[in-house]
């Protein structure tokens, strides 16, 4: 029902503009300078500011004591501001298909016919009954909308100078984050200009163990010693989840865990499926030793990821695993891959392994088989209980 309220408030605002009672033109701006964006976030922020100054007259309008009505007043304010400003330069995000509806008889009739058809199908009623229902529906809804519009004082908002509202929206719109490409360039610039940001080459399992050997020169003993340093968990959770691997990494880090994510590499000519999110990944793999580059699994540490233009996630660790259709279809080969990934996670003191299966584009039954292979390997006496979780991303 709230959705209907919102649409009708928009309709009232649009009618006022199309009838000429409101000046819909936005004040001219300097076209030679790029215009700051006006986004839905800025619209929300200005709405909340204006909402604080509203006093709900619960004597005159008793329903205003309810959260539902208060939310509808919020939407009325927001929609009135939107109608007044959506044509401003930089406000493209505020436009939608409704902006081309009012004043066009075909689209106006289309909206009403949708109401009519929906109700006839839902109730299984005749056309005459449905038409009568719509008469009553619009009458009831317009009574509510009148209250929301009056309490929100949208008449005053729609008369307000457009340039003033636009300026307020620009101020209250959060600064637009840099694009992924811009952040990637910045990351690479920092890398090339700062020794502190040097990207270490990825290690294979033997190189990693060697860095931890100290006085002990036996790989096997060092490996066992490193595994013993990891606390034993009561159980290892094995979960199939829907999601995005970068967001999943960030979520695990927020929980205080130390995740290691699998980056599938389908050829040595590329850096794997996470290259587009982790600009430093390619350099980490290229900086690997000649011997390490021959390994099926390479560990890259302290890289940063960038997702959808958001701030960089610093300090993520990845294990890049070479894969092929032949390996995927061979249980023995996948068992070896699972064993190596789990072992490297434990040795490097990670407590969560994230395996993105969604990017492998294989049938569901094959996904299930691969999950079973990992689950079986986790029962090994060597690493049983050494991980908190193994997360399989099976879809987005």
C-alpha cells in the first residue's frame, strides 16, 4: 500500500508542474564547469533535515501518530523535492520512467489499465466490479495523500526556488567515490613510488614453509609445528552461500576472522578471476620465483581489493590456483587441489577458506561433488578442526 501512496504523491506533484502552477525550470548553472552529482543519498539527507522541522498535528490528523503515516510524509517530502529538481544537471540518477507519464494520455491510460487488470485477475471479478473498486480505491488513497501532502507542506516545497533546493542537494550529496580504474591507477602509483608498498611475489607452499623454518631445516617438522600453532575449533562450519567473493572477504574481516580466498586461474597468461577487483594481483604473481610459477597454488598476501568504486579493502590474502576443465572433472586431481588449499590456509594461519565456485560455470551436481571433496579432506587428522569455516560461494 505504501508503494501506491508514493506513486500518487508523485502524480500530484507532476500534475501541478504540467498545469503550470509550478515553475519546473531549474536555474541556469555555469555549463563550463562540471556539475556535482545529485543522488538519492543527497535526496534522503535533505528529506531528513526537513522532516525534523515538521510537527505532526495528531489532533487534526489522528493517524499521524502511526509510523506508517509518518513514513508516508517522509516520502511526500522526498518526492516533492525530486519533482522540483530532477531536471537539474547532475540529477540524472533521480529520473525514472514515471517522468514521461503525466501529460501523455497513452501512458496515463496504461497505468490505470494495469490497476484494472491486476484487480480483475486477483479477485476474479467482472470489469464493472473492478471499475467500481478503482473508483473507491482512488478516493480512499487520495484522501490519505491529501493528508501526507499537507503535513509535508509540499505546496511550499514546490513553490521554492529550484536553484536553492539544487544547491542544498549538492551540498548534502556524498562525494562520489573514485572509479575502480581510478583507484587501480592510484594503487599502482603508490606501489611504484613507495618502498613500503612493495608488492611481494607470491609463494608456493615450499617457499612459504621455508620462510618459517628458523633453526629447523626439516620441511615436515616445520609443517607440523606450524599446524600445531593453530587453535583447534570445536567444529569447522561448511557453508554454501550466495554472494560476492570480495564482499564475503570484507564481511569475514569485519567479524575478526582471517580469511583466505581462492582465486581461480584458467591460464598462466592471466591473473585469474579476481584480477578485476585486485589490481596488485598480477604484479604479485609476476614477482613470484621461477620455481613458484610452476606450482598449482600460489599464496599472495597483503593485497588490496576494490569493489564497485568503494574504498579499498586493504590486506587481503589470496591463493591463486590453476584450474582446467580436465582437473575439474577428475576427482583425484580436485582432491589434491582441495588438500593443498586447506593446508596452505592452515599453515599461513588463516581461519576461514573462501572457495568461489560460482565462477567455475559447472553443473550443480559437479558443484556438489567438489564440495564433498573439500568436506572429506577437512576430516583429515592433520588439519581437522584447524579452520573455523569453509565457505563455498555457489551463486550471486
